[in-house]
């Protein structure tokens, strides 16, 4: 495909097409034919400059020499320095660049054609060890009403692996005490049934018996966990509670509102539970989302090997 105003000689693949010249041609195309804004062009230029710098360190100066492993090297280099979303954006830029080269006759092959998306390279979520979870659960002062509530929330979150959004919106009616189950409505109103252990039920029942009524002050509220005003707990409120107790427990890991959910899934897999069972309990529609916890499991196995094997 030849663009208007260019001769076949100018567009045919050639070993001598310099990478820097190809980038300039691509940016001219984006500005002239795609009408991209100055800010977007600046972003593309910055991304491609980083790409060209890495290729230059590999002694690649012409487009015909770029192979898939060079692009992979660039992505791995980015991955050490950037979030997955940034890597995905830069790969999108590099993909567009190579598609342009092929479409414009400057290259015969696209080295990005068979690369997997960085969305599959999600960071392994931070998880707590079983001992760290036990320490965390012991932090609330259960001689106080809010301490009882906090212990019940933490026990509930770890026992069920619910999302924070599900935890703070959980209706009292969805707790099936006699069956040891909860009825959970997750993303897209997808419903699932999840077991809840006896310890979590005991703490929730103590919270209901000793604390919840006092927080309500005679009002009616279907949501289980309440703040000190008697209103449903917020995600930010729970995050503050979790962060405070993790600091009190001297846990040095990068804690997030979903840390107990991540720990729930990882501990089940470490215990030998089938991946599809964990998928069902977490409410994942795609098993690839659950599979990231197998990476956590591998990291755990490697850490155990390093600690206990004589040649680890």
C-alpha cells in the first residue's frame, strides 16, 4: 500500500531504512493523516524514543533488523520500571509503529504480531502468610464495641474472600448461618454461594448481639457492617481500619483493601484446592484472572525452597 505522493522506490522495504527516519515518517503520518494532537504526538515520540534507545543498545539501527525478541526485551525492560498499564500503552504504540512500517512498505514483517498482551502480566498481588493473618486478626481490642465490629469484619473478609465492595454492602439476610454459607452478589450482579467458617460466624454473631443494635440506635438498616454513626461502612472506612491494624501488627508488606481476598485465594491453593473451585468462590468469570494466584503459589514454593533446602 503506497500513500499518495510517495514513489515505489521510497516505500519499498530496504535494509538501509534507518530506525530514526522510520520513526519520523510514522510521526508525520500521525500528525498529517491521523490528525493527532500535539500532546498525543509527544507521548508517541517519547515512547518510541525509549524503544529506539534500547534497540540502539542492541546495535539495531535499521528497521529490517528488528525481531520479536528485541520487542520482548523492551517490554521486559519496561516491566521492571513501570506499571502494567504503562507497559500496555507503550506496547500499543510500538504495535502501531510496526503496523505502519508493514503497511507503508518499509518492513516485510511485524515483530509484534504474536506478542501476548501485558494485561496477562499482572503484578502478583501482595498476600499475607497464615501467621501474618492470625496476627492481624488479633489486633482489634475486642473489649470495645468497635473492636468487636472490626474483628468480625476482618474474620468475615478472610473467611469468604469477598471483594471490599461486596463486604461493605453485604446484607444481613445473605448470611446463611445454619448452612455455614453466604449468598454473595458480585460484579455485574453475578451471584455465588461461598462457605464461611465457624470462627467468622461466631464473631459476626457477637457483633450483631453486642454492637450492631447500639450502632443503629433504633433505626432499620439491611447492611451488616456499620460505622459508628450507624450507617453502612464505606470502602475507604474499611481501608483505614485494615491499614491501621496492619501497622499495629508491624506487617511490612504493601497492604491493599483486597489483601485479605488475595490471601484467602492463595492459602486455599497452597492447601491443594482446585483452581476452578477457587474461581467459583472468588466470582471470577474468567479463570485466567484466578490463575495469577498460582504465580503467588509458585513464589511461596520458591521461598520455602530457599529457606529450607541446603543448596537453596
